[in-house]
């Protein structure tokens, strides 16, 4: 865990940690600005994501249509859709909706058990940096006490929970990550069900290539240890797309569908929707 310094800057919250990651935070609750002192972050102990393989919310689709054209790949910890864009047409933003899944302990897995649902840019073919935001359910011990948290991270920097964001199983979440350069971006995390929103404006982050678009359910690392993987409710990524700097959106069609053998499967529904589910 890295130490960080808390500073007040105008009407926003500015944080800076030891690796020069700088960002400002604003938020609203039921359409009303949240006072800056009420938006609280906490460093989170995610390890670095690792990959072992190469506007209204609508109800989730009910029929899964698996397209044979999708490449399939296995990973120790990623389950979901990953698409790519050439560096001549970089990814500008990524977006999706999903519902916070419930989690239950899985027999034979170590503790903590955790399933992180997130979207992000890079981390696959560009492993030196990854900008991501999402939700995580974590079962700390065999007592089955479960926590649900909102979070964001610019890997390899510290992960942060949005510790004041309300979160409940079944809540609809909308996340948009919009880059303005390879080292600057805005993360918009919106709990649609509870009408609360936090916006993080990062002005200095690790360099992205902006060529990987990720919609993922992950078995995360805590420090250097891979978490156990709980059973989780089937998770639909809806209205999923990535915009690009010189035109043309990128969606699920043609994305590699990553599987965690015997633990998690992923498949495409259509260009805007994909689904990950426990095995």
C-alpha cells in the first residue's frame, strides 16, 4: 500500500500519492453536489492485475447467442470480453452498465474470495498500465461475511475504494472512462439505482497505449496472492462500447472471450452486450 497526501483544492478534492498520480474528485447525490469533505477514498489492497492469456438501463437479455467467430482464451484470473484497436486509432473512452452481483463462498477456494466487475483500458496487450473502475464483492473468511465496494485504479498505481459510495446487490451501475491523453482521463462512476455519482478527473497517470478495451469479471490479486473465486450472480455488461480517437466505435463483436477454466465463463450476446457467469 502506498502512502498518499490529502489536499484541498478549490471546490474539489485533490489527492497525490508517491508515484505522482494526481486527481480531483467531485460528486452528486440525487442531483445535489456532495460537499467535498463527504467524498472519501481509501487505499485498497488490490495487487496488479495479471493476464495469463494473449441512456436508460434495460433488463438483461435472456437468450445467450454465442458467436463462433469470437476468439476464446483461458486466463488464471480474467473472465470477460477484451477487444483491441490499433495505435493509429486509439481508444478514447469505454462505457458499460451492470448490476452489482451477489456472491457466495465457493468450496475449496482460499480466503479472501473476491469477484471484481470492471471496465477498463489496456492491461492486456499493453501490460505496463491499465485504467479501470468497477465493483467488487469480497468474502473475507469462511463466516461468509461479504462486502461490496466501488473502486478505481490506474495500474501500476494504488487502487482506491470510493468508500462513501452506497452499494447494494442488484444496484445498476454505470461507468464511463474518458481519456483526454495517454496520461489524463475522467472516470465517471454512477450508482443509477441510488442516484449517486462520483467523477474522478486524473491529470497525471501512468502512460497508456489505449489499445485494449476490457469488460471483465476478475479474480483479483491481493498483494502477490491470487484471491479465491466465489460464486457470483450472472453478470451482464450492457450498452457496452468504446469510442476511438479517429472514429468508429469498438464493441463486443470480435472481442476475445476470456474464460477461467472450471470457475467462470464468458460469451457474447451482441455487439453491445456480453455476459459472464460462474461455473
